[in-house]
């Protein structure tokens, strides 16, 4: 007997776990930093130093790196900045994990708050969500054909098979140098820097991945003049690059998440030796999954008129693509200054982050509720307090259509910012406009009885001879020509010929004449 098989690669989640930790520590200013009067801006990032996988647990060691822009007590140089770090260690319990298992650990900084204890000491509080996930690549064999020297009766059904071809992480590195405009003075000290992605899109090309979008760079700095006045630079850098990826082609299904892995911004001298060149060195991490969808005829049953053939089955779960949807959510709202905040003279920068807070399945899709956190850095009308900030959180809601919604649907949903702008209406009010990207890929799960092997034994000829040669049969609920033919030692074609049937469709109550066949 010759059995034709097709190997299918699948990625399945063996185990996952989450741990929310609170970091709370004090930070003393270095001696060379001036005293703090007011914290203007803060941001942070999580960096891992060590990840160890043990049986049933994962040990994580890392640091919270934080940056602070603050008003100092200096008469002339009223703004200053600092960078600090808080170490942490955490053990994540995860059932089913062993020492050699591949585990992916990610961290999300959900909140950071930096307050003043006194002029030389800060209170740093952060809420960090650690996520650990172990995905195993599993291979299963599907029987697509069976052949013997004599004819066989074979039942095949066509399935849309989604096969995982690529699941990996890769890095794309971008280097860019920007010359300061002639109207901008030389840089002496960078006080604050921000790099954000806007409207990032990925596409598959032949043997490569194409990235497009924008990088928004903002710098607040002291100029190299005698007065050391405050200056800022806002630059939009186009993102248009390619990353080699074996096996890519345009017709395949993919999910690629792009996140900044590291960002370095430095001031370098130009050809004249003046500090007017801004160097950006940025590494983007791409989390890549690529699937191939094929229609495959899978053998579900087989029998012979000569031998007794007994298939053995195993239940497997196959995935099918339900939807790949890129939804856009538009948002327009206002920000108002609080009474204790300085009035706005000019907006310097507008930064934002989009979060998904809740997803609710509905009959026609997924209802997504989220929030957009916006922070504005601006020049004030008060020379004694030259820079101010204001923050606001705007809720949003969007329905993402998903045809053929199912209860067992799996999905991945990512929120990003395509456009974000702030318009000054008056010295206390700002209009914020945003376009958010909500990228969804959804799969349904289908359990099928996969034929695992076929056992062949000699047929009991005495039992066969005891069966009647011709039988009258009334079709019952759930019957099919296949079931009737197999149970009565005949074939579908013989049943159709004997009963003058035009198709294999039969109804409950139909009367059939069955003639036993002996090979």
C-alpha cells in the first residue's frame, strides 16, 4: 500500500503567563545636577539583562531606564535633564515550561510617575506588565492519497489549510544624519529627545519585507551662543526600507509587528567642526509570522472490497483565516490648560501613544475600546518658566468588521498612530486631531479527524457470504451514499448505477436497491 502524505507546520501556544510588578524607589540627583523645582516630562523603558528559564518558572532581571526633564533653581539655565535607572528582579510562574524551552518575554510599561520628595530626591513609581509566552512549532502529517494494486474506495474532503512557514524576529537598522537648518544655532546640550513611529506599514515582496512610514524626531536643546537660549527641532524622516526574508511572496498571509528596539540620538560636528549634525541610529524589531493558505484534499476514509481496512484517527486543530482588516479611527478633541498652568505661547511638540483597553465580540465584528494619551510640550508666556507641558487622555471606539464571526476565534490586534497634530486655538486651548490604525488578523479553529494510519487484515469471507446479495434499504437521517456503500460491501458508483441516481445527494425516506459486490 502506498500512502501519500503532506507535512503541515503549525505554531501553537504551549504555555503563557503574565506578571504585573510595581517598581517604587527613590532616586538621588547626582552632585553635578542642579536642584529640582518642577518635573516637566518623564518617560521610561524596560531593558532586560538576564532571562533564565527553569522548570515551572522564568527568572527575569532588568532595569527601568527613566528620563526626566525638569525646571531647576538656576537663574540662567532654568531647564535641565537627567537619566537614571532602577533595577528589578521577578520570577514568573508558568506551568509546563522546562529549562530548554524557547520562551519569549516582553515588557510593557503601563504607567510611570516621577514626583519630587525634595530638591535633591525624586520618587519613581512604575507599573510594569511582564508577559511570557512559549510557542512550539508543531508538524503534523495529513494523508492526501492512498493507492494499492487493486482499486480502493476513497473519501476525500477539501480543507483550507493555513500552514505556518515563517515565525521569527528580525531587526531593521536605520541610520540617518540631519543637518540643522541655517536658522537654528549650534547644539550645546540636548535636554529632551523623542523618536516616534507614524503610519508604519509592512508588505511582502519576493524574498523580502518592505517597510514604509515616518519617523518623527524632536529635540529640545540649549544653543551654543553666549545666551544659551532654548531651541527645538522637529523633523520628519521617511521610513522606506527592505529586509531580506526567505520564502516571502505577495500572495501569502502575514502579521508583522514593528517596535523600536533601540534609539540613539547624538550631536556630531559637521565639516566645519560645528555641532550642527544630528545622528539618528535606530533599530526596529520585527515580529514576523507568515502563513501559506492552500486547498488540500484530505483522505477521511478508505475501504476495499478485498481486504478489511481499518483507519486510525487523531483529532487535530487547524486554523483558517477569517479576516485581515486595517481599520482607521479618526479622533478630534480639545485640550484645556488647568488653572495652575502657564499660558501657551507656541507648541513645540505633540507626542502620543494609543492603547487598547477592551475588546468585545459582536455579531458583525469586534468592538474595540481604547485610549489615546497625548502630551504637549510648549513655550509659555512667562519668561521665568519658559517651558510647560500638558497631558490628556482621549477615549476612542471602533467596530472592526469580521465576516463569519465564530466563538472559537483567535485574533491579534495592534493599535498605532498614523497622524497626530495639535493646533493652538488660544493661549489656554489646543485642538488635537489624530488618525489611529487598528490592525487585526483573525483566525477560526477547526477540529478535524485526521487519519493517522491504516491497518489491513484479511476479510472474513464466511461473514461476507452470509450477507444477502440484494437488499432493499430506506435512507435514514444522517445517511450518505458513502456510509451505505461501505456498510453493504459495494461502491458509490454501483449504487448510483443500480438506482439511476443523478447525484450523490439522498434524502431521508429514499428507497435504494443495494447489490453486494465481491471482488
